[in-house]
C-alpha cells in the first residue's frame, strides 16, 4: 500500500460500529464514508467562515504544517481564521 496516499487512523469501537452501520446503509466502504464526512464538514466550516472550500483547506493545512515544523513559531488561530503569533510568556 502506498503510504503517501493512505493513512491509518484509530477509531473507538462504538464509533466504528456506527460507521459500519452507515456504510452498510449507503453501500460505501469505511474509507469512502470518512472521506465524504470530512469533505462535508470542510464545506460547512468554509461556509461558516465565509471562505471558499479551497481557501479553507489551504488555511487549515498551512496551520497544521506550521505547527508540525520543528522550531517554528507557535501560531494561534482565532475563530475567524486569522493567525496570531504566540510569544513565549510576553504579551
């Protein structure tokens, strides 16, 4: 399996059971159902924040990349999607 295309995630058993039920009802695989749920949620959040889906995805991926970068300045994202630089104990 290509690890650049697919990732494993842990899901609590009760949530997995519900996911399986949804998949059986809609004739989807768990991976397809998770993808559908993620895409619907991204669309919802983009609309809520008055952004396009593309802008919202770029924003959340940019924040995640910045937080994972070693030695990067920590960023705090406000509710409106604006980034504030976090300082080390200074206001």
